[in-house]
C-alpha cells in the first residue's frame, strides 16, 4: 500500500490454490444498490489481468451478476465470489447485493470475509442501510475501507463525499475516516464538467495519471502540491494518532519529518486493526483501457493494509452434542472446520456449495461430516451425515476452475454435497464439529402459494425444499390452521426471485393466493342448545338427544367439556360420543367457518333409545346442539394479535407510531435504544401487518427493522367481522 511507481501487470487470470494463509485476502464489497459494486469488481478483475476486457472472461461471460435473473432484473440478487491474483497474493473478492431484500447474501459475505470495502456513490451519498451494516462490522471489529464511485457524475464532489463519510462512519472520531488520495480532474468539458483523470497520493506526493488507460506515475506540479498540503497534514496526524509509538506525535508536532516507511507501516496496522478507515476513489476502465482509475491503489490497500486470515480469531466450535472444542486459528494442518456460506443449484452439476475453510485443508474425493442444526424453525431439518467431496473448484463467472486443495483461510466451491445447506459445518468424518450459524434476519413477508396443476403439485415440495436449503432467510410454513403453503420472504424482490427460481430452475409453476391469518370464533355470552337426531327408515333407526350449555372462558383456555348428566339420561358409553361431536363441530366453526375456542360446553341432559341410539347418532346430536347454541348467541370473531417491536431512527418515530395506529395497533411503550434510535413496542392485529415488511421500509427509508411474535387472539371489531362473514359462503 505504498503508492508503487508502476502498475502491476496482473496475473494470468487463473485463480490458483493458495499454499499459505498469509498469501490470502478475503474482502467483501458492501454498499447500497446502484453504488457500483459489481462494476468495481469487474474493474479490479481487469486490472489484475483476470479478464480480457471489462467484466469478460474467456467464455464471454461476466465475473459477477452472471445469473439469468440478475440479467433480467439488472441488479445483483446473490453473493458472488471472484478470485484474482495480485502481486503474489490471492484475493477473494465477494460481491454482495445492495438491495435490502437480499441482506441474507450480504450477511453470508460478511461471514466469509476478513475485511470490507464500503462502496458509496459520489452522487447518491450514504443511505441508512449502509450505516447499519457499518455498525455491524464495527461491533465485531472488522477492518473497513471506503471507496467513492461515480466520480464521473456532474454532481460528484469527492471532498464533500469524504466529509459525509466521516460524519456517517467516524462516530466520535471523524479523523479516523480520511482520504489516502485526492482525485485529479482533467480539462473542463463543454458541459462544464471536468472529468477525473488521475489521483494524487497524499503520503508520497506522487501523481498517478490514468488518462491514457494505464496508470502512469509523475511528479506533481507546485499548484498540485499546494492543493494537497492541508489534506496531507491531516492524514499524517490521523495515522500518527493510531500509532503504537506514543512519541511519534510529539516528534511530528515538534517539526520532525516522519519517514514514509514508518507512516505506511502505521497506516497498514491501523487499517488491519479496524481503527482507521481510509477513503479511496475508483472508476471503471474506459473502452479499450487496461486499468480503471484507482484500481491499482485499491489492490495495494487490500494486499498491504487488510488482515490475513491468520489474524481472524478462531471460530466458536462445539461437538454436535454441544461440548466446547478449542481449534487453533487458521491452521492448515489442524482439524477440518469449514462452513457452507452459499448454496446454489446448477442444472448440469447439481448442488454447488461455496465453502469458507476456517481450519484444516479441504481436498477432493475426501469424505467429510456435514452438520446442520439451528434452523428447524425455518423449514430445515437437523442433519448429521457423511458425504464425499466432489470436484473442488474456484468459481469465476459461470466457470468452475478445478483446485487441488483449499487450505484454512481460503474459499472454494464444492460440487454435489447433496445434503449440505447454507450455514452447515463440514468437518472430518471421525471428528465431527459444529459452528454456530451466523445471525440471519427474520423473513416477515408472507407469500402464500399453490401449485398451478397436478403435475406442479408433485414437484412443489422438492422445489420449495431446494429453495430454503439455498437461502436460510426464507422460511417454509405448512399452516395447519389455514391449510396454506406459505413462503416467508424478506420483501417483494426476494419473493419475485423465489417465484422465478421455482419456475425456471425447478420447473414448478405456482399461483400466488391471498395470505390468510388464523381467525377463530368464541361465544360472547352463555347460551344453550338442544341437539335432536332422530331418524327411522326401517330396521335400526338413529336416536340421540342432548342438551348443552355453552359459556365463554378466558383467553387460551381452549375447549372444555363437562359432564353434568344425572339419572343416566345419556348412557355413560355415549357421553364421549357427544364430546367428540362437539369438538368436531368446534373445529369446523359455528358462524364463519373458523375454529371455535375458549368455551366450556356442559352436557346437562338428553335422551337415548335402547335399540336406535349409537355412537354416530350422539356425535351428530352433539354437533347439532352446539350449532343451535351458536344460533341463539352472539359469536365473536377472533383475530390473532402480534407483539411488534420496531427499531427505528428518532427522525421516523412519529411516522412509525402514526402508521401503527392506522393499522388498529396499540403502542404499549417506547424506549431509547442508543445510536439515535428508538424501540417502539406495539400490539397490532396480524391481518393489518401482512405487508408491513414492505411498508416499514418505505416509511423509514430503509433504516428501520422489526420483529413480531404471536401474542393472543382477541375479538375483531364488529364492522370488520361482518365483512369477513359476508365473504364466507357458509356463514
């Protein structure tokens, strides 16, 4: 990271197996949708010699966003790995989607990487979701740097963007966010805009000109030196403030010239520790150019300033039964501990797993143990199986380039692990181990689906199983109350991708149907009913009469059946039959076809016939009695109410509370959550928050998140209940 005089010519373009963790760098690109992450990945690959022209590999495809869905939607929807070689290092570049619906892919990229490049657009600024990801990285001490893109925009202002980044990311220390280079603009165009043609290194005071399409080093003129003086002094002070040499600041303030080598070493250490966050600029290569502006500087930062996998703490590992296990950090000769960070399906290869190796060495044809636990609430089954590693490869666009091995600290693709799912642990078959899965956002947007035809119905279960295996941010629910198949997603775009993958990847046509909530019924007061089932049609007839009383019970009581028959009016052997009939009718509902709950049914009297009474007759009589009792009573329609907790920026608290009130919600409390945020707690009918995941994002401009938990069922307002009864054919 020392502003090298000449651009490195790059590697031959073929990612190879690393032989030591010290030669590896794993970096994830983070930023909002449209910030230019994928374009930057392609520019870095071009500069490293991995592609023959911007974004193209040998087969003519791109190194990122190569999925057909991504082509159609014109945005990234999945995590992509692009390995490149640079200056003797192997760099695994992880490109993540910027759209909030695909935050699961972003979290997987953060798990696999050791450092992050935050990509921000000079024309758009820093959005709330990017700030939230920065805070997540800060909480775990992940090293970060900032890359400003879209400098070609007429509104682009690098200096102003640097100030915004310092304000957004610097926290209490804005001098921890400072530029390493200043952009150099060329002659002014007819439209008044002066394009960026080069960079000036603040530490070396050297000029790097990209105007010709290749990086050329030159001596800056006097006016350019004057331009950078203030920024250079501030950068040096910022670096020295992070130095382990406590005398350095006094020496600098005393007028001593600190040598460049010391400054670069202190800068690299501060970046690797996650205490200093340099700002750089980048732009894609022009047509026919070999290098994009700032790409050499970025690659030098990654190799010189970002940590090696050896510097990442060892993961928390247990045996499958939960016993803690000590594992040395990133030891290629240690016990095998690897994690599936992404799962995809290839129509020709089958299931392909992207794996990060944390300990040991992964080799083709080896048999490994696959452990998957902790996601049973999302439609995943716990599993402990042995599987054979298929082909080991490095992904590059649609290509898979064979690897001989994958050591601790590296990433690779593994083919045909048929049971492995995202978040699973791979370990030695004779020494099974388990890593706790990383935190995933809860999917809170329901998508109710039905198979389009009988042929699709046969394939639906398998297709849905593959979807949730690939994406742990989806949750599959077979709702026993509404009898719907519900795929819970993070947002509308997430749902659209799921439907498209079902259609095009798994050949399953589905119809989206309105999502139903689990409504219930109960009695508002005490009522009585008489069930009379008497039929004579030759031979044995049917005879059963029972009289019941129904009264409401407190919430959560269910159905309580009480026998208070005296004198044998209903023979003892038929009392269970009456209860069975009552419960069967309660399950079918008595007013609008929804299950009846929270009542006590008391059997008080009845009549039987010595020949014609039977179990079936008294079941029918019990059901009739309950229906008659309901006909003479006021029946409440009960709706599920959820406890909703919304974490939102203080600027949007009023809008969120007003919106919750408009959804018939009751705000039960607010509390300060730190960082300029407030936690709003409310109780809201579930029927009102089916699309809340989408609406909250709009209200808060993507800065809020929420969770929801079932609280109870309670009576629905009469006018709403009447509308629902009118839509129910049997009401």
